[in-house]
């Protein structure tokens, strides 16, 4: 919509502030509920690492506590640098102890800050009214609300990525005098280049999987802006160095073992999935569940019809996303948070696709415009209510007490193997006990070992163990051979939700 006396900047600015406030409000609902509402194992993993950081700096912590939290943190997969965990861990000092609310507040701040950059980027391509409608999707989509407040690296990674893309776009806009002297234009573009490099490099450092889309954004913008002469630009090489060096140092040189382990476990071992048409069907269906396929296709359509600069950026980002998906095929239809970085890409495309419609509505009056506005407001209200309902639908406040009870059911020095939830992280975080894990019957285990019955290895897996703990009874039902074996052992302890078998009786 064009700016008129009825649609002056103060109007859409006020509406954007209201939308920003709504996004923040939704993400801060049920603030202190344990982090079991969304991909619990990932959030619990971060909570354990943050606990280690907090206790290592806590003067009143005992040596026994420090050793215990270190053993817990070492038991989880440390594939990324503990950036968000460090921020949260030291923030615990402000709340007087561990509090999941701290993580959610930080994640919300990052997401809202990225929203500011994303909206300003939209306004450079479409009307602010089209941008407002698209930003509603960014702020109130139930999946966006859940994932962007979760305690894991992905919200920070995506927020830094969005801000970096914004500065990259500003660099491209202002780069016309880049190769023609050292005027004001060049000094301005150096500022954008450095900022783009810092934020995109930081996003890649936080979690390396964003590298596909970071690289795609950088390549597309550099080629569009400078063409074949890109290699003459000092700014391009400076951006590239800032983007690449921090992640390269950490993931390749300092954490090479973990990075190699992750690559072989999740890419090499499962790469055969991309040869099946079923993989692409599942991938697309999964996107439909979390985003809505109509919105996904609308976002792609917007990428194809966008003005040249934005079109290069969006098409490049979609190419980067596809390459990313082909590299981590199993996660593409099982782990929703692996698609968080697609939210801003879809939003930008939707803004472009809606812009002609919004411009038309601005040219009409009366019932047509009023009806359109009412429809938009109703859609935003419905999505906001749905997001709120998802967050408050289930309470997990009873979980800490339950896992504390489970932890007290056996001695701290007992050797225990467990069929339990979330890799034993719940027991570590709330029960302060660490156990060895009995393999789960999951889609991943079936993909990697389709014909294996772990009960056949019972003696080997339980050798030297004192107890067998079961808290995941659904998993026990999926392994009838294991259930039959455990029935031959006496029960050492049991409660509402757990059974402890005594393995020492035979």
C-alpha cells in the first residue's frame, strides 16, 4: 500500500510494535514450565551443559557437585560451541539458580531483534502493509513460537543469520561505487560488509548447519552485485574470511573428532535415503505439517517473482536449503527444529507474493477493504490463539519431582542400565543420576539396523550392571523379547511410572 494520510508511517509502525509485542507475549507464556514441551532431549541437553557452566562458576558449589555436573555434560553430544548455554549459565546468577525462564527470555529477545531486521528488509522490497501481514506469520505461527523460544542453539543461529542477511542486502544496495574509488559509498559499504560478515559468521559458529544457507546468500548477493569482478573486491574477501574462519577453527581444528563423528553418523550412514522418492514425499509432507504447503508454495512463488536483487537472494537461499536437506536427510522429515531457518525465507517470499494483492486492496474502499482487513486480523488472531493453546495444553511441572523420586530409588554408586526417555537426560537433570542406556526401538534404529533384536545381546549389554530401570513403558512394549527376559528378574523397587529390576539375583 502506498503511504497516504490514512496510511502514514506512524500507523504501520504502531501496528508493527503491537505485532512485536504479541510475538513476545506468546513466547513468554508458561515461562517456567520444564523444557519438555518441544524436542525435549535437545533442550535437556542444553540445560545440562548450562548447569555445568553455572556450577563451575558458583562459589558455593561443592567439589562433588562440580564433578557430577561435568560428568553429565560430558555424557551429552557436544557438537557446537556452548554459546547460548554460556549466556544462560551465567544468567542463572541473576535468578538465584537454574531457571528455564532465562533461556526462553533470551531466545525471545534474539527472535524479536531479528524480526526488526527482517521487517526493515521487507520494506526495501514491498509495502510496509505487505510486510506486516508476512511478519505476522513470523511472530505467531505456532511452530515459530515453539521453536524460537526453545533452549537450543537454533533460535540464536537463525536470528544472527537473519540480521546478517539484512546487512548483506544493505551492502549489495550500496555497493555501486565499490570499484571506483574511496568515496563515502565505499566507506558505507565497508560497514555493511563487516556487519554482514560478523553476523553470518557468528550464525555459522553457533551451529554449522546454517553454512549452506549462509554460503548461498553470500554467493548470490556477491554475484548479483559485482558479477565476474567479485574477486577484485577487498570487501568480498574480508566478508568471506570473517564468515568462514571462526567456524573453521572450531569445527575443523578444535572439535574435529565430534564433527567427523556427526558427519559420518548423520550424513554418510544415511545418505542412501536421498535415492528414494519416499524421502522427498516425507520431506514435503513434513513441511506441510509445520508450515502449511500452501504457504510454502506461496513463499517459493514470491521468490520467483521478486525484484531482481531479492530474487537472487531468495532463490539462492532456497538452493542452499535444498543442499542442506540432502546432506542431513533423516532430519528433514523427523526433526522440525531443523527447519527453523526456513521461517524467514518463507516470510520474505510471502511478502512479495502478497504485495500485488495488498496494493490492489489499498486502491479500493468500503466493504472490500474492511472485509480484507477483518480477514487478516481474524487469521492472525486464530494463529495466535492456536500458538497459545499449544503452549498451555500440557503441563510438565510434575516431571522434576517424578525424576527426583526415580533417582532416589537406587544408590548413587549403583551401576544401572535403563530403558528411559531422552537418552537419560531427564534423570540427569532432575534426578541427579547417570545411567547407561538400553537401545530404543525408533525409526532411526530401524533405518540403521532394520533386523536387529537387541534382546539377543542382553547379557553383553547388562554385564556388570546392578539394576535395569524402565521408565519408557511404550518402548518396552515395542521390545517383547526384552520384556520376557526382564520378567524373570525380581523387582527391586517400583513406583508410579518406573520399575527397577535387580540384575544381581542371577
